[in-house]
């Protein structure tokens, strides 16, 4: 029978907290950029300009058709080499972190784009007609009338996608980046207590994601009752 020993966890907490900080940094940066780029993609997808619509559709279909871990590997192998060759930037942990953030952001933007496109389409078309009748341009109508209503409707879905992204940050182990999961794995491997550290990491992921899911559910109820 396996003899559990949790004694290595207290001493490893500072290192694990550093890993959690990296996981949260990747999540926040990727969510922020992903929503901005996803909004632009959604607007291009709905545009009457065929070239913009085709580009957006191709981008979304491309990133939704390949595994996230493959995207992270592409960025980990290509971006540092590209920057080192062209600009002489040295490779390091900052380079790996930037590559991971870029990979997550561009990948998740495809999913945010579909959420935001559905949110825009949920706003009655009469809103755009009314804005046009008031003399607003298309960009003013989208920025002041449509997008605020659309974002209000889709905030729960955007937050849920952010939770999924946080869970997916554990995949940065492919770039040898010491996120929370990577830090737990390294400590467990070093101390010969891999089972304990991975169970501990899984419990932390569960607590954070479950708490965030409950907040999203509470927010949904408030929106429905408003």
C-alpha cells in the first residue's frame, strides 16, 4: 500500500506560489488580449467586406481545428528563434513566458470571437437601425450601442472561457516553464513525492475553478433578475 507523505509541501509553498503567479499572469494577459482580438475578429466576420469576413472565418477555423499543445509548441520553438535571429534577443524564461502568452492569446481569441459574434447577433437589429437614424456611423453604433449590450449578455460565457484557459495553462510544461503545475511536478520529482504534489496541485486547481464557477453562476442569476 502506498505510504503518503505530505511533508515536502510546506517547504515548497514559496516555489509553488511563484508558479501560481505565472499561471495567473498567463491567464490574465491571454484573456485580455484574446477578448480584444476576438472582438475585432467577430466584427470582421460580420463585416460586409468579403476579404475581412473570409480572413476571420479562416483564422477561427484554423485555430479551432488544431490542439492547443501544438500551438504552444509552435510558439515555443519558433518565436524565441525568430527574435534571437532577427534582433539578437537572448533566450530565457521571459522569452518562454512571452511565447506562452502569445500562443494562448491567439488560440483563445478564436473561441472568444465566436462567443462575441453570438453576443453581437443577439442584439436586436432594430438597435443598429435606430442608431443609424440618429446619424451615428457604423463604428459609433457598434461602440456605443451594440457592443455594450452584447458584452452584458455574454460576460458569463467570457468568464467561463477564462476559467478553461486557466486550467489549460498547465500545458505550458511543453516549454519547460515553471507554472503552478510545472512547479508541483518539479518538486514532486525532486523529493520523490510526485503523487502527493500532483494531488495537491489538482486540489488547488479544483478549489480555484470551482469558486470561479460559483461566482459566474451568481453573476448569471443577477443578470437574469436585472
